[in-house]
């Protein structure tokens, strides 16, 4: 099964998404900020990056630009400032919509 790097600075959000993903059989790596995400991404084979947009220090947009992952999904309450062709979900997101988006990103 795929390995997903989940990045969000809000612990309950990370916990919820991790539980949903692990329940579907995915391996989940968690990062509380973009700096930790860079470390994990460098140390592991990651199939999908899921990141929040607004985080202290380095935003999700900056993280995606820095890593240039082949597959990513941005989950944010306000994704309007992202490039129009970036995959995104708007918080709050329904469970079904979240899991369908993850599967869609993974092909």
C-alpha cells in the first residue's frame, strides 16, 4: 500500500486524517510543520504528500514548491490563492470526499 506524508500543524486534524488513512491500509508519516516534512520526505519513499496550506514558518504552498512531489494534495480552509491547477480540498471536508481525493491523487 502507498505511503502518505501528512502535514498539518493542528494535532486533532492530523490524528483524524491519519486514522482515516490507516483505516484504508495506507502507511502514514506525520509532520507537525513543513520543516519536519522536508526531513521525512528526504528519508522515506513517499507516494503522496497531503499538506495544510497555512502553517507557521513555511506554508504548504512553499513546501510543495520546495519538494516538487509528483503527487500532492492541499487541504485548507482557504485554498483560493493556490495555482488553479493544484489538487485541493476545502476544510471542513467530508470523509468520503477526502478518501476519494486521496485515491484520485494516487491514480
